[in-house]
């Protein structure tokens, strides 16, 4: 360990493993350390099932759950957008050779206590249960406008400059009602709250196009999920780093990040050893004095022996509950995967309901999501603090990721990684 490295990465969560792989591919000498004995950190997959029950201090599962080794339960499940940044990164770096993906069967949105399929094109809009006849036609015209809109071609703007005019103005232009705005902004564009309404519409247009392009790749939904769970993703990037010379150390304590008199990082100390480096990349748990708590996230893992009601027996699905539908400031997310993804025993499903905490009673906040699942055989509740770095790390060369948010997709994860300064290695 007592060598000099270009970069030291602390923690093997997905974000850190992506950064480690990218750094190694770009020719950097990388040391990757995790205090745990396993890959994944907070985003690890738990197997066998007995370990999940033990983690939450529950009595061991009975024989109805099948073989424990058939389960791989993600602590923070997230779907990949089929045409999104993470999939492009996986393809670009060749990590796909280590992984196999399966499409998610359904994408739904919550309205008035019920769920309906998210319409992503003109044909689906006209057949949607979410809108009345006249609203369907207005929404169809809106989607045509979005698909034809080109930022560099004023002829497609039709009098609306999305670079400067707010998204609320675009909704007003097409006369879309509040319910349509809800599922468009939250289930198509994947905004987490309604602040986007005040921002230039170009961002939302781009997001809707990404959803539509991703849907076009597989047809049922825009989302993918790795076979055997998300634990395969960080390990895939770890293999990539190792191929390009990266060094990994699991079960290695991290006692101190060493800085010089100017406060700039010079190494990482573990016991009596010090590994020297120019940069450190890490998750918030390794630098509690350099991050700030900005909220909490509640996550409830639910084990089901049936598909989610009203999803046409889909074996996997995402459901988004827009904030406005349940009088919240942010959305509630529901993800469901099953034995078809090799994450559960035959006939079983793993659901996750998650949300940002807004009240002193977090479990009550996510009841609308739990109510959609039908009978729940077992549930496990976690409330985690959500941290952000106090600065961007350029002055001290300590680059810190944010905690994982409540979303059930990886787009915000990719956004977080893109915010970490990467001028020191090749763009991917």
C-alpha cells in the first residue's frame, strides 16, 4: 500500500467504481479501498436471503421463500434508462461484457389513487386512461412538438424559445391541465419536484426525448435491470479498473485522509501505512466532516408472492407517484423486480418504495406506495441521512459524491458523477 498513486478511491459503491474504472482506463494509477468485505457499499446486493433478514434483525425466513441462495436483494435498487448515460458508459467502456440485462415490463404513474401506463408517444396518448378526449388531443400535439423541436433550428420552435422560456409556459401554450403536467414532468421527464416549471423548457424537452428514445429500444418500458441485481454493476467497473492496472483492497480500514499545510490531499492512512496520492474520490461516509446533511430518504424493501395489482401481471415495473397527487413536495417511487431477473426465488417479487422524508412520520408518508403493492409478505424499513459535499473539491482535490437519492432510476446518479470534476482524465 505504501506507494504513490494518481488517485485513491474510497468505497465501492457504484459511483466510486465508475470513477475508478474511468480513471484507470485513462491511464491513471489507482488504488481502490473499501472498509467493508464486499463490493457495493450502500448499493450492495444482499445474498442469501437469510442475510437480509439478519441485517434487519428479523426471524429467519421460512421454507415458503424457497432457497435463500436464489435471492439477490438490492438495498438501493435503480433502473437504467435504455438510452441513458449509464448504458452509454457501459457500452463505451466494454463493461457490458460482464453483465446481462433484462427490460422492465411496465412504466406507470399514479393519479387519483390508481395507476395507469405512462403514455410516451402520440398513439399511446390517444389510448391513455389518464386523460379525457380533448386533453388527449392536446397532449398528442404537445408530444409532436417536443419530438420535432430542435434547439438549433428556429423553424421548429413555433414561436416558443425553449432555451429561455419556462416549462410552465410550454404547458400553457398547449393548454395542458395540472394532471397531465404531473405525469409529463414526473413520469416522462423524471423531475423530482415542481421546481422545473420555473426553469427553461429545453431541459424537460431533452428529458422527454430521452424517455421516448429509450422506450423505442425495447418497447415495454424505457428501463433495464441487470440480471442478478445491481451488485453486478460495481463489480463490472471494478474488473475494468483491474484490467487497466487498478489495485483493490477490501476489508481495509481507512483511518485518515492526509492533507498538507495548505489543506491539499497528499495521501490516505490505514494503520501504520500511508498511500500517497494527488487526488481522493470517495462517498460521504469516509469524510463526515466534509459533508452536510440536507435531508433523509426512507426506503421500504417489500417481498411479494404476486405481481403488483393493476399492472397486467407485469413481472417488473416502475411506478411514480407525483408529488401533487399526494400533497407532497417531492415524489414517491416504487420499483418492482422478480425471479425473472434472478433476484428472487421462483414466483417471488422484490418491491421498493422510497421517498424523501418530509414529516416526522416517514412510514406514513409512503403509505400510498405501499398500498399499491397488495399483500406484503415481509418488509424491511430503512431511513438514511442524505449528504452533499460542502464544496466541489477543486481546492483540496478531495472529490465527494452525494448520497443516493429516492429515485428508482440512475439518471440522477449519472448527473452526480458528471458534477465531480473530471478534467484530469479523458472524457468517456
